[in-house]
C-alpha cells in the first residue's frame, strides 16, 4: 500500500500512522511541532480515522486517534503525518 500524507485521506477512512516527517514550513520550530504531535498520540502504528475536512477539502482536518482522542489539524500539520490506508 502507498504511504500518503494524512491530508490526502478521505472522510471516514482509517489509516495507520507510518511516521512524522520534517517540513520546511515550520522552519526552526519543525522539531518542536513534530514532538508535540507525537506527545498528542500521533505516533507510528497508531490507528486514526478522518472524521471531516474543511469546506474546500483542505484543512482543518478532524481526526480521531485509536485511543479515542479527537483533534483538528491544520494542513501543514496534517502533511507532516504520513500514513497507510487500511483496506
């Protein structure tokens, strides 16, 4: 299966988090943003489900993690999280 950014998941699709990748958009804060996402539960192997996307199909992205926590992410944050759809 293909590894894609969380931002490319469709509504009601579940996926497993593969990794959190660096992004130039956050500049020197990138490592901190990645650590914060990990602290919130966005870690390798975690199941997530896309609950909804913004009105244009872009952010914010509402997701539910396997531990039942729910978050809204901006597009830049969602692009850092690479995942694999569950068939």
